[in-house]
C-alpha cells in the first residue's frame, strides 16, 4: 500500500465563515489568531466573471492559483489534513485577479 499517513484525532471545533470578496488583490477572510495557524479543510468558491483565485497566509501564497470561468466555481471537499494552512499568527486572505463579486465559503480549524 505504500506510505500512508493518518493524522491523530484533534480535539478542535470546525468553524465556518464566508466572504463576498470583490476587490482586486488580497481580501481578508479570517483575522490572524496570535500563536495559532488557520487550516482550511473545505472550500466553495463562485465568481461572476472569469477570475483566478488563490489563498494567502498574510501576503504569502499558500495554495495553487485556481482559474475560474465566468459564473464558474470550485469546491474542495473535506480534507482532514487540510488544503492549506497559514503560518503561525498570520491571517487567511483570498487573492482575486479581477475585481468582481466572488463568494468564498470556508470550513476551517485553528491549531
């Protein structure tokens, strides 16, 4: 079967939030938590115009850039290991390549 890993159970609450971002560049999603990281465990994104979307730890890229078509979207289903994670004490931001209405729904944990 190869190299398989399993994260031991964490006793943390899953939280959710959303942002209706519309500004070109970085848009705040979750404020920094001192001494903690924000781990994104699922995402849904929909954009009204063609747009490229990526996640940032403060100003540093922490995800791939996801190109979306007009009225297109993306779903990253539940991933216990997380899709991306901020550096300790940094905010989670979403970066848009176009100033257009973009809905971002996120489930996350703070670790």
